[in-house]
């Protein structure tokens, strides 16, 4: 499948989808507390998504049974919300959510510490977010896709972290997963040329230990092979001639005034 270039109307719809998804994440962040179950997080997330006139894109996607992926500690991504899993002080919790607004997708993930967390855990969360910002420096017309991949991988590796290789970011638009796949480490080649109007979900998944992962028996939950902590940070971004505009986070790359391109 070719990489699609979005029209200004499509970008408007994806901008709104991103704005809503950012709000959902901010509301979820406020609600997180020790003693909450991961299913309660999912229920609140689904309610919020629907209250803004969107559909949760993850629900029933390839059989995934929830609207929010909740991944705790050594869980990398795709944790399945459960009424039996309580989040506790000291945990790190990744929330991944996707919305569909008038046929257009937005996809974003955040990792939070619950109450007081170790310095090591906080550093992992911070570096994972920094990896994303390092990567999107290259999300600009005329650069190559794997410039983003290499920048993310370099930033994490230099700091001693493992970069998950089994899962990637992706193009996004009328589908949650569109071309291209976006690895989070150097490919040793350039990849496709980036053009204004491409929309990408860039999502570093970074481990405190080895990059290697395995799958739990539920066939969804990805965990680190060495049980070290893992963090995830993702936004939906628009490539422009000047650089990246983050659609699922306010205030980055938008032109003065109206937030429109
Ligand atoms: N953000 C993830 C992704 O980009 C979540 C989708 S997994 C799902 O692939 F199955 F839960 F939808
Ligand atoms: Co994604």
C-alpha cells in the first residue's frame, strides 16, 4: 500500500480527532490512582471517547477486547484491562488509546508513574518521551522515514536502554494502521521520502533492560523477556514542509494563532 497524502479537509478531521484524543488522555491521567483496576481505566476511557462523539478504534480490532491498552511495569504494550488487576503505588502504567472521528483515526500513548516511583522508572519514562521528540525532529518534507527511526534508536541506545524491535509505529488516517511501518531503530538505509500531508503514529517502546520481548498466553500482552520495566509514548503527527505538527498534543509545531496548517 502506498503512503497516502492527506487533503486539507482530511487534516482538519485528523486535527479534531487528535484534539479529542489528547483530552481523553488528560482526563484519564487525572483519574489514575492506586487501587484502581485496569478495567476501570478502560471503562472510563471508552465512556470519554464516546462522549466526544468518537468510536474507540481498538475495541474488537483483530479481536482485542477493550478500548484502552493498559500495560503495567514489564508489560510493553497491548495489556488487556482486567477487573482483577489493581494498579499500585510505584507502578508505571502505559495507556494507549485510539479514536475514530468522522472516519479518521488518531492514536496516542502515555506512560505514567503511580504515586512515588523509583528514579530509574522515572528516567525510563522521561527518556521514552524524549525519544519521540528526538524522532519527530526529522519528520519533515525532504527527509527520509528511517531518519526518524535512527534518531529514536540512537537516543535510547546511548542511554543504555533496549529498543523494542518486534513492534513499530505506522501511517494512520482512514485506517489505524496504514503504510509505512515505522521502526524505532536504525534500518541501515533511508526508507521512503517524507512528504507534506503524510500522517504518522510514532511510538517508541523502550525497555530498561534487553530489547527482547515475549507474548503472554492471552496472545496480546507483550512483556520484556528479562521482566525489566518498559515505557511507551506515542502521538499522531502530520509531516509539513517546516517539520512535524503533533495532532494529539497541543502546542507543538502549530502555526501562530489558529493551530491550523
Ligand atoms: N497503538 C497501538 C498500535 O498502534 C494499539 C493498537 S492494538 C489494538 O498498534 F489491537 F488494541 F488495537
Ligand atoms: Co500506534
